C-alpha cells in the first residue's frame, strides 16, 4: 500500500502568534535569536485583527512551513536535482553541493515552505529536526503537533481488512473505523461475538446468509454475549487450537442488558477480549438513553422541550450521571482494563496489543469511546475532532490498569480545556442551561480526582 510518513500538524485555532516556535527553530538550526531565519514562520492572515488574540479565539494566523509533500512541486521544478524526496523519512532533502541558487523552488512551493536565507544567500527548509522537531514542544498552546501515526499505517497497512467492504454504517461512522482497525490487528485466528447493536446492524452478521466479516462470527443475545463467548473459547481449548475470543459490544450490551454475563465472565477470569464501543446510547434502535449516556444529553427517551404555560417543566435531557463502566471493571481485578479513543490511534493500538496478550491467560476489557454522528448530532467530518475534544477536556480520560502495576494515565491532560469546548461541538447538548453545564464541569473534575486517587492507591496484592 506504499508508505506513510510523520508530519507536523498546525491548528490555527490554538495559535496566538507568540512566535515561540520560530525562536526555538532559529536557536536549534542557526544558534541565532533572529526569528527571520526560522524555518517555520507564523504569519498573520490578510486583514486579520491580531491584537489581543488568545488561543481558541479564531484562526488569525497561517503557517509557512515545508509540508514534505508526497508530490513535491519544489522537486519537480528544480533544474539541478538538488531537492529529492527521501523514501525512508519522507523529508524533502536539499543538497547544497548541487543547488545553483536559481530560487525556482521557492516559486514552486505553494506553502512558502522553502525560502531564501539572506544570511547565507541560499535556500533553507524544514527537515523536521530528524524526527524530533524543536518547534513542537516550544509551542505553549499545543497549536503544533508531531503526528506519528504513520507508523501504524506502515505496519498494518498491508494486513487484510477482515470486514467486507460496503457495510451499512452511517456516513462518518466511528464504530466502523474501530471495527476495521480492531480485526485487522487481532488477526484471522479470531472468533467474534457481536450482540445486537450497531456492529451487527451495519453488517457483521451479514445479509441473506453472507456475513460481513472474514472470521467466524455469531450473534448472541444482549444478555449472554460473554457467557457464550466463554463457552466457545473453552471448546477451542479442548481441541487444542489457539484463537482470540473477541466480543465487540455496544454500551447497552455491556453496561445494561449484558452486564450480568459480562461481570460473571470477568469474575471467573474467562480468556477473552471484551471491547465496548461506547457511543453512549442505543443508537441502532432509535437513539435511546443507556446507563452510559452522560448527564444532560438529549436522546429519544430523554427529550428536551419547553413547558406550556401552567404545566410542569419538561425534562432537559438525561437527569442522571453516566455509569463509569471502566472503573467497575477495575473492581473485578481483570487481567487488563483500559480506556481508549480513535482520536489517539497509537494509544489504541498499544492497548490492543496488551489486551490481546492478556486475553491469552485471563479477562481483558477495553472501553473505547466512540462518537456517533447521528445520535450526537454533529457533522460527519467532525468525528475525530469531537473525540479529541472529549480527551482534551478530561470528559474522557485515557488510562490502563493491571493488578500488578495498578492504574496509570496513558494520555494525561494536566491543563484541560473547559468542558464547554466539547459540549458545544454537538447538538445533543445545545439546550443545556448554565446550571447543567456547571454540573457537568463539576462531574468531570470529580471523576478526574477519583481516577488520580486510584492511580496513587491501586496496587497488586
């Protein structure tokens, strides 16, 4: 499938034009305090009012930086062959011994990523500091990030996709993305259980006798997924065949209707990987609330509306806080428990590896937060942004637990954004009153303190 490469990403909404990234680049590359020599330049947009700009106030700045293009125009227009695409690193390399200083490359680049360094009279461009760009940690507002998920693509990109094409998921469905990544990583020696919900609903159990998966799959009841999968695993052990017993269930099939069999399997230490795709409701059957639906959220069974004069007030979304399933599973002392998000794929893949290994000897539980474009009411192209904002506000916390090592954060967020940055991204929260928002913010902070306390106290024993 070819190769993918790491890249520097810029979020203009977080940039306040402070120039710290330029200062860091100039010092590292040229041992200079002259930011005009920096290989990264932050530029004010034309006609933008940048006075008093604070992070998140809007995209008033643009980035001039080499994008290390896959089809680099600078390489194409160079008459001397001084610029080449490095097939190992993805960086556009510049060979000064071949450069004739014609500056055609500066015209060919649409990103202003290569420019004349007046101090030397030669062109200069970013080389990502050999994979450790100095500009990224220098940014005080996380407007710059070094994206390294290309490693996942390069490792698993040629592995077989074990879900058939053309599944019937909603446009932008995060669950389909998760399903495909999970089965690709777990591999073909898998028996899959998918209780009623979005996963079988979009095609894992198939249509007209043809399944949507390329591994054995069965469709248990909501109530007995873990019990049936435990029996399947035991039978394979009897015949001497090693398989991964994998369940992909929704939050309803885990935290509500299926909780009894899930809890029993975890307590017995059955050898399986139980993955919960938490889209915070029964989305497949009409967006009804579940015990994992957060406080204040609109669903079809927690409606929102205005009261008629003289009548009692209409309920404003769900009035209970969400059940904390991952911590409940920690109390079962499973071999492995973790939370994950598709917005942080490297973290997800690392946890998948650990969960697969743990399922060889005991019970592994992986709780993945999965935004639902239809039920949560946000545009389909905002899936990853919604998932990312959940983590950046600590609405969702990413951690893992083993009985031996206890609980620890894998993506700690020490300076979280206000929870409103997450809530405003979705229509299901647009009705919230200031009092409801304050309640949610307080609950987020309470959950953070509780998990931090567990991280300090939970140990094997």
